[in-house]
């Protein structure tokens, strides 16, 4: 009976030893030929990994420090990518920036909690909106005489794109639905009109009597009345 009890106790100890080692050896085995160290006093990391999955690096840092990583299911595929990182005695921000540069993922830190997410930048959307511009034809005339105005300035607000009316008071400019046009002409009040969805537009400029009192027309241009 004594031998049997000793054998059972030895078996239990062996099982406990194996279970104990499984939990503490697996992280090292998963990162074979690599090393990650954390200094609890300085809160700095040394990471030397080659061709290792991002998820394994994050998991190892999480298990051997006070940080906790949170990421959604859509990030899982990116975390499966393999990376190589070589830094010594750097803070967690430096490690994350290194991983972000290699994966495109972004991170935010709140205390000891680190959230990993997908980048929200969409630069191509802005480029596609420019290609939606259409041609807008306009006609500018005097609001009182109904006569066409020649040389009226039409500029798309917020840009340098612009044009002027021809001898018939007609202009053509490239716009989109959100464009605003600044219409200006000497002796008339400036107007700002929206391009809207139409392909043509009629504009009537109102004479500015106050400006006309300050400006006179001469043979070679315009100048103030006092001159």
C-alpha cells in the first residue's frame, strides 16, 4: 500500500510540474529565436523579433507587463501579419509606432488600456469628388437695363478657378453641386450664388450707386474721383 501511495503522489507532482511548465513555457516557445523584455522599474521594453505575428508580440507584452490590449474582430486579420522589430529600452509608444508603420493599424492609450483599431483615413474619396465636376454656363446682365455685362469676374469661392464673361455676357466654368461662385464687377454689388444642380444660370447684377460716386471711367482705365 505504501508504494502505491508514493507512486500516486509522484504522478500527481509530475502532472502538476508539466501543467505549471506549459503555462510558462508556451509564450517563449511561440516567440522562438526572439526576445521581449520589460523593465518594471523604468517601464521600458526591449523587443527583438523576426518574422513573428503581430498578435503574438502583443500577447507576450500583455502577459509580461501591466498593459491590456483591446481590438475588434476586423483587426484580427491584420494581427496575423508577420513583422520584424528591433528596439532596445523604448517605451510602449515607440513599440506601437513601430508596429503601426508595418501594419497600418492605429492605437490609443488610456492608462494601461491600449485599443488597436483600423485606420480611418480615406484619401481616395476626395480625389473621386473632384472628377464629378461639370460644366456650368452662365449669363450675367444689368438688373436695371437688362443689358449683358462684359468682363464680369466669376470665381469659384475658396479656389483660384475663375473666368470672365464674353461680349454676350456669357461665361463657362467647371463646378460641382456644392460650389459657390463669387460674381464681381466694377460699379456693381458683388454676389455669391450656389451652383446647385443646374447646368445653366442667369445672374442679374445690381448697380452700386455708392461705388459709382467714388469711381469714374477714363480713357485708359478707372481711378478714384478725387484723382
